[in-house]
């Protein structure tokens, strides 16, 4: 045994360091023990001195017990599925935190008896969509479609245009999802053109409903025709409309994007939507529409398997009833405001010697909707060499800054401010400064 090896402090002795004891209370013992073992190994191989083991272990600890790293979304894609879709509003975060312990989820504090699960959420959703006779909430929009297809369509036919046989992403195909429920998909029309007569010819005694799906991630252009909800509703069978994005009412910044109120008024029996796209809330699936049908869905045994947890109940209610969520604030920003922010961020970085300049940019609504629609935006252009240190920011700097994900264009890294909350501009500047320091080999 060489000297260094003999001098390396034992695991128990290092773990007794008060700083590592408090880290164990925060992160759990195994994570801290692993960090100590890595530090001991560095000491054994002479990369650090035995006296530095506790410090090195402390420095390599993850910032929290879960691995998800907070990200500043400077991609210019507002609803970015890979980055967790919509950011929650402060009100929704507070509500979820308040519900994290025991909460009156199914309990009436006045009477001391059992209460209706999520009653306040359902009331808030009903208020937000007055055109819906009834509402129900499940885990996500895919779950909403599974529930509708199972409860209304099993053993029967769901009529769907060939132009709407969508793949949502990650290999997830709507026709396969429908088929898995025992419903038979009755395809009508062609990829680019489907007429009312095509639907009418397919409808018969086996028809459960007509499904109208908003193609949220592609566009069919050129020689096309489709049939709107109003005409479909005249066919005498229920029309289920999947709007995808979760806009409850028309939005001026996204004129082509369907919304629940418009489709319900046009005669849809049920509208389904996601909670974490343009609605700006937590992952959830909304079911809105006819009281008799929604009641059948809510009573179906599958509904229990698809129900949302208390964190979702709390965050979704706060999104609907509270102040506008970040997604809405971003859509309301004027290009001039974004340009002014980009100018200030670039100036702060340039003052610190970083090659940064404001540029105009085009943002997108993203996975949530409005395919092909460019939203005018502004970005800060910095050297592409900063992309990796910015992405790996949190690991490099022990959680001092969130990771920053931008977009590479023309050999530069663009930090698009469209999806960055204005309050986070200072944090963005600090993260770029730290990443520039790290990439110059400066202090970590
Ligand atoms: C995103 C999307 C879905 C899937 O919604 P999830 O909430 O992710 O399950 C279904 N249909 C359409 C049209 C969509 O845009």
C-alpha cells in the first residue's frame, strides 16, 4: 500500500463532515456516498490530496435528488416537447407546491366528509370553456383519445380522414392508438382531399363517431380539401375533435390554430386537447363537450387508470384561474420589446468582452401547434463555441446556473428570447458569462 492510499480518509469519516451530513439530509445517503467514493479514488490516484476529499465530494454533488436539470429555453420554440413543453406560471408552481403534502384533494374540510376529487379544477375548466356542457381531465391528450375511443368506440367504427392519420412524435401513431382500444378505424378520402360525401358514405349503423384531428405538426398544401366541424356535425353522428394544442379560445397571434370554443360552437360533441401545449399548464388531457357523453367517459372503468394526480389538479386549476401563464405572455410580446431585450442582453455580454450582438429571429409555437407559422422574434448571437458549456452549465457549475439551450445558425449560437421570460434575462446573462469563463478555462 502506498502512502497516498493509506492516508485517504475512510468513507464513514468523510460522511461525518457536517457539510456532507446536511447533503445527505437533502440528497439521500447513496448519492453522497458515491460522491465520496469518487473523491477517494481521486486521492488514491494522487489527483487531489487526502485532505481535499470532503471538499471534492461536496463539489461533485448534484444540486438536487432528481436528475432533471432546469433549462432556459433559448431555442425560439415556445412549446418544446424535449424541454418539457409549457413552463408553469408562478401561480401554478405555488399551487403544486401547496398540494405536495397532504391536501383536501377528495375531502370536504367544511363537513369533514369525502369530497369530489378535483372539484375546483373542474369548475375552473367549465368556467374557462362556457361552450362545454361538461368537462373531464385525464393524464394527457393521448389518454383522452384512448378513453373516448374505448368508451364510445370499442367494437364499432371511428371514421377518420386519410389526411389526418397523424404521428404525433416518437413513433406514436394515432390510428394504432385507436386500434389498440378495440375501435375499428374507418379511413375515408385521400391524403390530400376528403369530402363530406366521403364521410357520409362511410357512416352506418356501426359508426361510433367521426374523429376530426388537427394536424398540429404538419401541413398539407396545394390541391387539398377537408371538411370542417360544422359540416361533419350535420351527418347525424357525434363528432369528436382533437384540437391538440389546447387553445380554449381563438388567439390573435395564431390565426390558423383551432380552439375549443370554436369547435364546440360549430357542433363538436367532444373536444380533446393537451394541457401542456398552448394552454400553458401541466401535462394533462382535457375532454370538453356534451354532458351525456362526458358522463359516460368519466364513469368508464378506464377513467380511473387515466386520472390525474394532485400536483396536476393544483397546477392546472391555477393555470386556468390564475394569471396568464408564460406561454401566453410570450405570445403577447411585441417584436419591439423582444428586440429591446436582445439589445440589453447583448450589451451586458459585450461589456464583459463577449462577442455578442442582437439579431432578428423567427420563433415557432412548436410541438403544440401552428406548423409553419413564423413568430417574429429577437435573439442574441454569440460564438458557437459557447453551445456546449451553456448546455452543460448546471453540471459544470454545480447547479449555480440553469442549463441554456439555444439554436445554431450560420456558425453562431442564437439565444432566442421568445420563450425566455423577461425575468430570466439576468440569469441568462449570468449563465453566458459563466460559460464563457468555463470555456476560457477560468474559475469554475
Ligand atoms: C400533441 C397532440 C396529441 C398528443 O397529446 P399529448 O398531450 O402529448 O398526449 C394528440 N393529438 C394532437 C393533434 C396533438 O397535437
